[in-house]
């Protein structure tokens, strides 16, 4: 079993309701974060196996925000993506699912 190793971590700035980030949709912010995480380690976006993203309050974001973020970050359309909505635990659950997939050899 391969131990999961995190080689890059990025997050958006903290914001407030109707603050400076309000005009941006979550998939747009997600694309910035995914792109930055890949660039920090000089990784080829084509080598990504899957994108897992947590997002709360998905209304108005369109279908599968993780997929939109992945495509916006330059990850090929052939790479799968899915979005977790577990309210406050969404991003933590995304990390747990990614770690499990790596540990089990699914990613």
C-alpha cells in the first residue's frame, strides 16, 4: 500500500459575505488554487489522475464545480473530477478521500 504524500497545498484567501471575492464563482477560485498547487511543484497537469474538491453552497455554480476548476486549471478533459458537499467538512473530506485513493492504489 502506497502511503499518501502531499507535495503541494494551496488555499484561497479568507473572505467575508459580499466581500472582495464575491464576484468570483467557486470554480474560478478553485481553478486558481489547482493551477497554483500544480505550478509550485512544477508538475505536468496531464499527469493528474483525478481532482477532488470540496464546496459548500453549490447553488449557482453549475454542474460539478471540481470539473470546472480542473478544466480552468489546464487539466485535460480526460481526467475525472468530483465535488464533495459535506458543509463545513467538505474540504477535509476531499483530502481524506484523496489520501484513501492514493493509499489503496486507486490514484
